[in-house]
């Protein structure tokens, strides 16, 4: 709040919503490989109806994202009847697919779920099924509540605690996997240019500058964040960075 109120953001309209991490008690399996993925805010997207009770349609964005287009276009994403949300398929753009292959990432369910476990095999989902990325979500709250999506996600979180069905050692960490299960075959798709991702997977792999300029939304998912070093395409992210008015947070750069 202070960052907003004491910077040039002070004129914007905003609302800070509190998320009670106690709702996650007993639902997260402790995993030491990427502890940052266990932070409570990583699971906020599971509880959208609790945080946005007056809205029919909601956009969720991860915190390592910048928006370059008119976000109304994203909001206008068509969500098919019977679908609670829209996501980006991980096989939607040839350029994205090339980035995925070049750094050895998985873009199928095999990269997120442990198919050695009977509980996963019983789902009947082919391990070669294309995954989706839940870092950008356009959600229909009425359908979300009707299908009890939050309860379904919590069920798979609890099962993972008991059976270790997925972990952050796999491709997408512990928040993506339950969403892949719950939304399998039941989601709409986002325009690919509204979710250009994998910018944080490698400090060496790059998209073309022209392609990035045309992109509506950029996502540094992965370990290499644009506020840290090393990272790629940080100039685009810094165009939108507003320094911490208290001076406590500083960008990590080679010269710093």
C-alpha cells in the first residue's frame, strides 16, 4: 500500500484484499527444492471467489508479469458455457514451443504429474496431453462456484500431502499441477499473444525483439526474474518498474 501511496501510482484506484494463509493449513506438502513456490500467495488463485465476491468475471495475473496491451481485450476473452476459466495452452505458439524445447522444459502433463503413482494413472489423462499455464487466468466466478473449483483444488492438494503426486522438482511446481487435474478438458483458451511466457526459464534464451514488442503480455515464469540477475529482456520490464519509495527494495544488476 505504501509503495502505491508514496509513488506516482497514488492516483490509481486500488483495493488491497487480505488473504488468510490459514486456509492452506495441512494442504501444502513441504518441498525443499523450490521453497519460494510454497509461499501462500502462490495459491491465491485457488480462492478467487473468497477475494472477489462482487464480480462475475475476474482476471488473475502472476506478479512476474507486465501488460503491454489494453487489458480490456484480455477481459473480453470468451469463456465457453460450462467452463469456469480460460488459460493459455503451452503448445499454442510455434515461437513459444521453440523456447520450451531449447531449454529442455516439459509442456505436457508428464512434466507436472508423477505418472508412477496410481492416483495419477487412475485419472486416465495421457501424459502427452498439452499442459496450460495458470499464470494468467480469466475466470467466470458463477461457474467457478457452481463447479466448486476451490474444493476440487483443495482435494488434490490434500491428496498430494498424503500421496506425493507431484512436486516442485517437476516442471511447474505445486500450484500448477492441481489445476491441470481439475481443469483437464474443461477450459477455454486465451489469445496466445496475451500470454507470452517462459522469459524466466533461462538467462540465455531470447525471443526476437519484434515479437516481444507485438506481445500483449509478458511473463517471466521460471527462476530468472526480471528484477534479479541474471535475467533476459529486463529492459522491457524496467519500462514499467516504479522504484520503491522507501528505498528498501533495489533491482539486482551487474553493476549494483
